[in-house]
């Protein structure tokens, strides 16, 4: 029979996935049809027909790639209608299937990647040649997509580089090779999963702390807790907002993991951060969080001087006090002049100079063990010291002899600084017999013959007391010439409204020529009407418009030194005054007090009347009458309107029996509290004597 020859394309040695085409060739006769046979697992030959995996086309049988199995055996035979009706069976063909070349995917530096690193994948196929490479990435939907050259992904033959910003934790990649000759592709490589780890963290610590006091140094430490070999870079934010490297310098010494910023170079608001670097992976750490330094001035010391008067005199004591308001446990240091060495140190904040000797500048500061370790220096205080001991001037309110029964005021005038108390001596300069006053005046309320003599004064201040020299002696001569003049006031009352006019007249039983109106006011000055506060006509002083500074004690005085009883005048800027008598009221006489309103007549005013602060009566006509005055009615009176205000207080004296021998210390105390109250008491005494 005619022989049948079975040929194989491409060949009977196949690669996984390839298709194969068998051709049955019979060279004699013609009109052949072809049958295909496959050796079954049981060893028999079974016919192969057209199917999903087998395509029969006349003299060819194509076996699809998925149906080609290693070791499969095929043969063919021809058949026809004419003789010979069949051919011989062809020789058997055995198919061998080999695996495609394997592709191996390598990762550099590692599939474990640190943030910021790039990764290079290399696809290795060790057999055959002429390969081109495909790179695939697993999509979020689970399928594999081909990765091409891009801005973040660089393809170079068998390498695929993923730039540092494009590496994501969990990304999966594989590769395979392709070529023109058989085998035309490799197997897919195993997939590689990239894991991205954060760079080691750097922690920046500050010593002593971020809040820095002026002049302090700061040490920054960069701490990276993962194993070693780190070097450290330091960065400071520039004024333009970028970060600049801090290099070793005189003001910024760098020592491995520390950066010390010297006191003068620490600036409020400066920001710093650090980072580590090394040769092995990871080659750098993360940047630390930035820290901001805040610079505060340490508390300032305040130096005060007690007592506060200036100048001082050689030998006086003075205490310097150093106050530092914030923090505690200060040690105090005092400095003098330009010296940098403390003249005194103490745990307490006072420094007493027992005997001031020379003029100089002082300042202080504080130190402590905790931060802040020192304060700012106080401002300098200059102690002015005068070598010469001052000497006061002693004067009298009267010229010539003092009239018996009249008051006399002595004045100890001292121009130098303040804080003085005054000491008065009579007959001898004996400290044991001195009388002390708080003010520079000394009043003899009712002169007697025994008050005549020689007087001295001196001043003293401080603890221990520093005394001035004694004044020159002043002689007080007394005379028994009686009073012949009284001071008459119009309108006749002790209280007056501002802008009201006032007339003061020296009137007496004989000619009042040569008498003048004088006064003593808050300014502690004695002056005449002619000095400018009034106009003089004969023995009358007229004030056209009163002001509060006219408040004071007024009296008449002769050229020989005689004087009338003093009168207390009060000028009030408010809306209500009390109309009360200028001179003492005779015992047994009636007394009417009126509450006057600046803009309304007294009859239309409801008023409350007070004595020594206690309510006496409430009267609608605005006046109160005591029908028979007695000594018990003496006191301080004032009136009050519930809506319009209240008057000042006035002392009302009653002529009667009065103990004129009250001690000087009582009168001096009254003078210190209320000079006008004292003068009112004196007025009562004088009027009683005149009676």
C-alpha cells in the first residue's frame, strides 16, 4: 500500500503553551482523505476528530497549546474510493513538552524599602538570548497591568527602576521575557511584594529647655534609637523660610549628637531640627520635629533707698533694698561704682550703710541655684552725701515782745531734703528736756511770763537718729499790754462758698491804725493781706472772690507784735456750708446754726445737723437753735442735705471755765491732727479770758 509520512511543525519538541501542526503526506495516487489517531492511555489507538482542542483541515491536524501533553503519540493513514483504498499507517510521532525558560526577578537594594528610597528590579533569564522584557504590576482590582516607561518608572532592558516617591507599601511586581525565536516567551517570574518602612525617627531634645533666659547657652541633642553608626546634621530655619545647615563655629560647637548654641547666639524665635545619616541602609533618619527657642529676659532687680530723702549727710544711716518680684531663694549682691566686685552679699534683700561717708552710685542683682540663675542688674541709684551738718533757722510769728495770753508760733526752717522731726529747747541745749514735734512749728498757745527766754531748735531723722546742729538762739520777750483789737469777719461766719467776697477788719476800742491782717494756710506760710491774696484799705482786708486756698487762720497783728485772737476761715467748693459764729459763744446765750445751700435760701432746705459725727436733729427750715448754750455744746458741727451734699466741719467754742494749763504735748498733737481745730480751742480760751 502507499506509505504515509507524518511531519510535525514546528517540531515534535515543544514548549509549554505552543500549538503543534501535524501533516500527513502520501506521495502516490490522489483523492486521499486522512484519518488521525492518538494512542490512548490504555494502549489502543483512537481516532481524533474536529474539537475545541483539535482542528482537522484535510491533511493537517492542529493541536492547540493547552491540549499538547508531553509524551502524546499520534499517527495518520489515508483512505480513498479507488484502489488502493487505503495507505499504510504512518510512523508514530511522540510529542515532548518542555517548560518555558524561567524568569527570576531580583530587587535592589531589597524588597524591604525605607521611605524615600528608590528600587531597581532586574529580570534574569539564563537560557537562550535576545530577550525583551515586560514588567507587570498588580492593580487594585487584582489584575496584572503592564508598566511602561514613565516619569516615576524607568525601564532599561532587563531593569525597571521605581523612583523614590513612587514606591508604595504592598505593591507587587513580576516580569517575563519575550523574543522572536522559539521559545518566544519565558515563564512569568515569581511576584515580588515591596514593603515600605518609615525611616528611623530622630528626636530633638533641649537642655535646659526651650524657654531660655537671656545669656544662657542651649544644648540640642539628636537621639536616634535604632542601631548605630550615625552621623548628625543640624539645620536652622532661615529668615526666608528655608532650612540651612548649621556647621561647626565658635558660637555653635558641634559634638557628634549635640549642638551647643552659646548664650550670645541664642535668638528668640530661632527654629532648629536634626537628622541622622550613615553608610548602611537606612542611610538617613527622618527629620526630627523642629523646636522653637523662646528667649526671655530674666527678672530685673529693683533697688530702692530707705529713707528716700536726698541729700544725705555724713554719718546718716541708709538702707538699700533689692527687690526681685518673680521666683524665690535669691542671694543678693550690692555693687558700688564701676567695680565688678560686690561690696556686700546677703540672703536677705537689704543692705544698711550705718554711716554714709561719700557720694557714689550703687546697684544690685540676684543669684540663685535654679533657673534663672541670675537677675538683671538693677538701675543705678546715686547717693548724694553732703559733708557739712545742716543748721536750721529759728524764727517767730511775732516781732518784738509777745503779749501775755496771746499765742506765739516758733518756726524751725530747714531747707535740706525731708523726713525731719523737730526738737525744741528752752534756756539750755539739753537733749533730756527737748520737746519733739512732727512739723517745723512750735506753738505756745497762751504766752505767760515764764515763757520768756532763750529758745533753740534742731532737726533729726532716721534710725538711729541723725541730728542737725542747733539753730542760733532766739529770745522771746513777754509783755502784759492787753489786746485792744479784734478781727471782724463779714459775712460773719466761719464757712464760705468759693467765689463769694469776704471782708476782714481790725477793729478795737482805740485807734486801730498800724494793725494789719495776717494769715496762716495749708502751705504753712504766714503772710500779710498786702502780699497779694487781698486788697488793703486802712486796717481792712478785702477778698473779692474766695478760693479754697484761702482756707486758713486769720488774725490782726500790730507793728509792735501785738495780735488779736485768731479766726478760723474755711472756703468750700461744694454746694452746702454750715453758718456758725466766728467767735466763741457766751455760755447761756442762744446759738443758731444754719445749713446754707449755694443756690437756695436756707428756709427751703431740709438739713440734718451733726455734732462730733452723730446726728442731732433734722430740720426742714434748714436751721437749728440751741436756746441756752453750755460747755457741753462745744464740739465739731456740720450739716448734710440728703441729695445736695454736706458741709465741712467747724469747731464751736463756748466761753466758760477752761483749763489753760494743758500740756504742750497735747496741743502739739492737736496741731498735727488739725491746726484749725487747735486754733478754735485757743480762740475759746482767749474769748473766755477777755470776758
